[in-house]
């Protein structure tokens, strides 16, 4: 198809690729190429780049111009697209074959102006980071005025846009200005200086401020602040690395991420964006990780490319009622300069790439993210949330890297389109739990006992993957080691344990009977519970003295340790307080719902409502009903809930479920009416049943011939966790009795070991076997162990991309061999090695009804393939075997071929990307020749030459049952591919 036809046919796709990110960078880079090649004249470029015109309109006009210019221009345009677009977008377009030379034309470069134009793409790249030096040279030579410089350095411009704006201005100034720019670049290169790293000599006042800021950040970061209140733990002594992963697959990352990778280039999906999102569930360690980054920067041990680091807490920004400018936000909320404030702020504006902002807890901000109210002037005042949203999207302080933490459910697509990349924090690994517990206890014998206790209670071990729960368990080691068979099983159990620990720590001589400690401290629980409850109602996490007084909180209540003083420089007038962790605030809110006699009877049922919370204003409706004293008219006028409130409401509801479990009924015996408690228990049971039914009703009818499937949403997982917290098998059985599906899909639901425990508890009561799909979660080895109780009900298990190792497989297969229904497993994109293949060989030997084994994209070599072959030799049922993306080579292929050559069951075999050469192909030809069942063989992206393909062709002549052999991207020339295709059309190249 001609290039001109391709441009017309793919017009919609091209527009989407150029504009869908919201950034003009892709379009502007294509324009650079077309200008450099002379395919666009300057007037056409200016007509496209009209200031204020919508991005899509600019792109449409460019496509119109390119199309009317004919085939050659269209071909060069497609080649430019291929160079500019990321691989993911390029894959949606037909651009193959368009790989023209995109270097600037050498002819007609007799003038400096023409040279700037012909080399525009490379100059835009080379000028980034040295804009100031170029502008200074142009001013000194009389070619630029200060107004010209201001226009180039508009804060809303990205670094590449500043470079383009500079080149455009230079062209307008004429030949002399162009010569100055070229000479500056040449001299800079000859002097050995980097064009991208100008040498800076900050003033003494700036250096003084830098030291003051570092000292302030260090003082705020040196002690663990996340769980404060009971002791001053040095961050150095207790900090333990969590598991960091990129949200998007990335080929340039090998091995685990470290802290500096968060702000590094690895995993970048949008180079023009400045914001990095660090997302993780509540209690996963986001704040502590950020605190560690701050401390390392302040000490000069990391992030030294950044001259200044400004840390912010969104929780505390909620309390800022004034309108501020960016300058006031930085200096009033972080560190105040003693002098030369304007000079320091000007340095920040001039060198944004040397500045780092961090915003902890975006999910705790009262307002949900919006990009509708744009602001680009850093000295213009606005509400703090407007400043924050414009900083995140890059309208303000473009070029400054911003690291934002949030729970994943609070981040919608509107925010995600402004992200440079997203990094996931998955909590502790098993070795991380071990490390944290040993760091927490100076007495190694106590640490060993705690770890031994965890190993004997896998449910509790799963909970400890959450750092906040691991801290609680470590903090309450005496209670843990003394509880015997009553060891905690649920999250509620763990929080009750910390509640008892704090109370008894403050009153060690009082009654320690389990039925007495809560009653003795009931008033403190109610006071703090009301404070927590009203705080969640209003998205308030930092409390003033007036807030405490209105809820009856007194010094004794504060002294228990659940509230800590807020660390915020902006609160100079009075002391503010906050719960030591947001989950503890949710726990106290749940205690208030269970214990208080003043809450509305419908409070619990409204807390569990599963309608779209954003549309039905759950927060205002629910909590105005909960607080009997709340004026109903006032409540009706409150704002709709933000994404922040929803997860906190769900955590609160989860705790309510756990607190109303029969296992804890004795606690409330002397604290509230048993009849009221029983009513609340029935309410929760009805809510959970109703919520499940709403999910089941959404299951579509299956297409004729296909299995009935349910793609569950995160809300379904939340309900499952609530049922588990209640520990009522009756409720679980009733819920599962009404679920009639063949396949249950729970992909991308943030499922870790905690969720696996709850899923197994509930799903084991299913009436009929299902396929359970848990792809792209955080199951890990401990999560696999938690799933074992429901393995008997799984006929297939999909665990793609879950960080599972050989140890997890050992336990999984040992259980799977015993399960009659288990016949399919998919484990690609994990951390499996040759050590796991002996377990799969045992599975194949022992289960002669096993159908499908997919182990793609792991670390299996020829040795693993040989072990697997031992099981394949005796198995008579396997239909699908997938080993793509491993490293089995010819030796592994030969071992598999010898095991499978007489197979009467195998339909599909994939060895894509395994380093298989012609020797391996010739061995695999035996399967084609002899197998009576094989239909498809995938050998794409290997090293097979003509010799190997000849063997495959000869084998195909003896087998008409095989439908296709895939051989794309092997060691064959175009002529050989054409010849082989003519000889055997079942070969797919």
C-alpha cells in the first residue's frame, strides 16, 4: 500500500497516537523532522503551530498538509512517526518499511539559519539544560532582550518547548543570531563541557539556605514518624526495604528497583511529564520509604542531582485554608529562607531540573484530582489543592520532578495521563519480614521466637507483608507469644492486639483480664473513636485542640499513644494531632460504630452500600446519618466524596465486620447492650449478602459455546475480606452457594497474601470447580500458600506476573497433585528457575488428566527442560505446553523432542524466544513427523537457519494434521523466506 493511502487509512489511529497523551511533544518532534527535511516550509509550520489552537486541530492540519504534498512526503512522515512514537503506540500502526534517513539534508546549508533548520531535531535535544547559557550569550551579543528571554522561559513550557521557542526566535532575529547560537554550541563542545549540564555556582545565600533545608529535612526524617507515639526508633535502625515494581513492563530494568530508581529514567512512559506516582495499599510503607529518601538526600547519600528537596504532607495541607503562591507554599510549609528569598526562588525557577518535590498521601487530600483549573504563574495565589494539581500536571514548575504517594484506588485516569511513570510498593518480601523483625528486637532470642510463631501461623505471616501490620506484631510480641492457640488470624485481631498493648503499656498495674481491659478504657475508646469517625466524615486527618475538645478527648486519652503531634512547620500557633497511622483512625472509627449508642441505626448498612460511591455521595449521606447530632440540611449540602474517602470507608467497614465477629462478642459484654450488638451483627451479614448479590447480578450471560465468566472488581475483593474478618463460615457458604460461574477473573485487583487468605476462606465453599485467574497481582510465595485451602475447587489456576519463586511452586504442586479437579496452570512472568521443573515433572507423572502447563518468560534453561522431559515421557494427557521466553537452547529442545515425539495428546507447543537453533529445530521435527495430535508449533524469535527449516519441511510432508509452524524472526534471508513459504504454506514467517 502506498504511503499516501496508509496516511489516509490510519488517520484516526495517527491522531490518537500523536495526541492521546495530552502532550504536544510527539507532534512537535514530527514537525521538527519535516522542517529539517524541507518537506514543510516555515509558513506551513507557523500555520500549524498557531498559539492557543487545540492539539488535535494542529495534528489534523498537519495530516491534511502531508497528504496533499504526495507520496514522498507521506513516506517521510510515516518514517518520522516510527522514530518518534514509543513502541507501544507504534505497534498499533502500520509503519514497517518506513525507516528513511532522518538526518538533516546537507544541501542548501550555506547559511547559519539554514543549518539551524536542517539540524533542528538534534539541536532541540542538545539545547535542553543549557537554555540559560545560550540566552545569556544572545543577550550579551545584543540579539535578545530580557522580554525575549522571558518568552522562551515561560514556566508552562517544557524543556524541549523552550529549546524550540529559542530556535524560532533566533530564526526571526536573522543570520547573525543564528551564527551566535551555532558558535556557542561549538565552543561549548570544544571546551569539554556538557551541553546538558551547565556548571552552576550558587550564591552563598543559596548555599546557606540549602544547608538549612537539609538540616530541617534531616531532623524531620531521622526518627521513624509513621507509627510514632510509643518510642523513638531511629530510621537507620529499623528501615527495611519494601518490594518495588514498575507498573508498566520495562525492558531496560534488570533486577529489583532501588530507591533512586524511583526518580531515575528506568520505566519512564512519558518523558515530557514530571510526576512519579508511588502507589501502594494502606500500610505498605509509602510514607516511611519517602522519609528514607528525604534522609538520604539530606545526608548527601542519595539524590545528589537535586540541589533542593521540598517535602509535603497532603494530610497537613488539608488544614491550610489560605490561598498561597508556589513561593509561599515552599517557604512557609518547608523551610523559610533567612534572607534573599527572591534570589533563592529565582534559582528554583531557573533550574527546575535541580529541584525535587515530594507529596505524601495524595489519597488523603480532601479534593479529588482535577486538571480543569489551569494555573501557570508561580507567584499567583490559589487554593493549595489547585496549586498541587497544577504542579502534578506540569502547568506549574515544569521540569521539577514531583514524587507523589497514594493508594492505587484513589488514582484515576485523569491523573495517570500526567505521570512520568508509576512505581508500585508491594510491602515486605518474606526476607523483608525476617529483616524487620530482627531489627525491631535487640534481643535476638525474642526475634527468633516471633519469627517461629509467624512460621506456624501462615495467616498471620501473610498479614505481616504489610509493614504496618508487621510493626504491630513486632510491637506486641509479648501478647503474641502468650496467646497460644488464640494467635491472631485477621487484621482486626492484630489491631485489637495493639489496642490492648497500648492500654496495658500505659496502665500495667491494672486488670489485665481480656474481658476487663476494654471496659476500663471505654471512655478513651469512645472519645478517640468519635474524633476518628468525624475526621473520616470530613476527610480530616490533622486535628486542632478545638476538634479534640468537641469530642471530649483529654490529656489522658492523648497519653495513650494513638495520637501523635503533627509535624508541620505551618502550624506555629498551636499544637495539632493526628493518629499515628490512617488505618488506626479507621479502626477507632469502626470501634465507635460498634460501641456507641448515639449513632444512627442505619449507619452500618449505609457504610456497606455498594452503589457507585462517587455518584451517590456515600460520605455525606452515610455519615450525616451516623451522627445523630448532625444537622440534616447542612449534611445534604456537603460535597460528594473524593476518591480518598472510599478506601477509608472500606477499611472502616472491614474493621466493623471483624469487630462484630462472634469471636469478639465477649469484649463488648460489659461495654454495650448485647441486643444492640446482635442487631448490628445481623445488619452486617445482610449487607455482605446484598453486596455479593449485586456482584452476581452483573455477571453477563455466556456466549453460546463459551464458559460463564465473572470478571470481579476490587469491590468484590473487599466484600470477601469483610466476610473473612467476620470468620463466619455460614456467611461464606451462603454467598458462594449463589455464585454459578466457570471462570472467576480477579486480575489487577491488588491481591496480596492478605487477600489470598480471605479468598481461600470464602472460595473453598464454592459448589462447583472454577478456573481462578489472579494475573498481575502480588500473590508471591506466601500468597500461594494462603490459596492452598481452596485448591480442591480450582480446575485451573492463572498466576501470571505475581513474583512467585520455586519455593512457592514446591508447596503449590505438592497440594495440586492431591486435587482431583486441578488440570491447568499458567505461571508466566514469574521468578521460576530450573529448580521448579522437578516439581512439575512430578505433577505430570502423578496426574494423567493434567491438560495445560504454561511457564513462559521465566528463567528455565536446558537443565530445567531435561527435568521437565522426565515427566513428559510418561504423561498421556497434556495438550498445551508453553515455555516461551526461557533459555532452553538446542539441548533443551532436543530433550523435549525426545519426550514428546510420540505424543498422542499434545496440541500446542511454544518455544518462542528460547535460543533454539537448527539442531533444536531438527530434533523438534521428530514431533511433527510422529505426533498424531500436534496442531501448532511456535518457534518465533529463535536462531533457526535454512538447515533447520528444511528438517521441518520434510517432517511436515509426513503429517497433514499440523496446521501451522511459526518461524518469524529467525536467521533467514528474505529470499529464503519466500522460497520456504512457496514450498510449505503451513510455515508462518
